[in-house]
């Protein structure tokens, strides 16, 4: 139980294009999903907290117009990197918190984005 | 600013030994503590959670929490080469937001 999927697992795109990453909770409902970014040999950096049916809450320093988050249902959240640049190349990981709980979050497998 | 500190390592232990990983946190009101394991190029996977002072055991893993010292640790008994990974400590902020703060992780190497 508590499986989170991400799609795609990796993507290569040209500078200036937009990339959408999907995060799905497969066997549970997730009222809250988190989006993280991780650069090589660094820890997870929380980008935003996404609650179903409401606007995402972004962490300080994260541009909400560049990283568009949509949490349209209890099982799906998307992150769109708009006008991607090489410095956006990173490992993007989502996690989901089981509905009705406040603690444990389960991570998706991550999406490796490379911007050329 | 809430902080979670971990020694980045690497911590190198021989196969079969006990690996001890440590974590300190700054938010005295924190209530929930988690250890994750992350293999290179993969996302974190939950190992254990702990909420009360003392020890919590799960198989070869034991989490220890001391809220007075703001210290949480993870012991891995009978370490195996497959335990070689980065171990992340996560603490949930006080105040009801339950937003996690992660440490930078400790790299563990278990050599045969």
C-alpha cells in the first residue's frame, strides 16, 4: 500500500520549453502532496506544498510563476516547469500524505530533468 | 529558522558491525521524527518514524529519541553492504503545519 508514482521518470528538453511532471497516489487519497528538488549530493529542498482544491504554498525563493503546481484531485498533482533553463536541471521528487493522517509521507520515484 | 543537522560522512563500517547515525534539530517543539534511506539516484524510502522519547526497534533498525537533548539517532545492527546509502533525518515542525524539514543526510558505506 501507499504507492506514489511519477511520470515521466526522466526527461530531456531544450531550453525555453515547458515540462510537466505528474505525481499520483495509486492506492490512497492524498490531501497533501509535496514537491521537492534535489541537486547532486545535496539534500531535499521543499519547493511547495500542494493541497487538493486549493492553491499551492511555495517556499521562500521558489518562483510560483515558473513552477506551476496543480492539485486537481485527491490522487493527482502536477508540476510544470515553465521556460526551463539548464539551471533547472535537477531531480524532482513528489511525496504524498495519506488522507486523514498528519505525519507519514510517501515518496514517488522521482523525475530527472535535464535541460539542454 | 528550523534546522536539522547531520554529519555528512561518509561513515564507513565493516559488514556485520553496528552503524550509528545521528541527527540534531533546533525546533524544541517538534513532535514527529523520521529516518529515510536514499540510494544514489533514487528517491527516499521511509525506514522508521518515532514520536516518543526512548527506543523504537524494527528488525535491524533502532531509532532513539531524546527530546530534552533534541537528538534522534538510528542504529543499524548487523550492517550489510546493501545498507550503503544516504540516510536522511526528517523532523516535522511544531505548530500543526506538519511541514517536514530534512537534514542533508549521512552517507553510510558498509564494506565487506
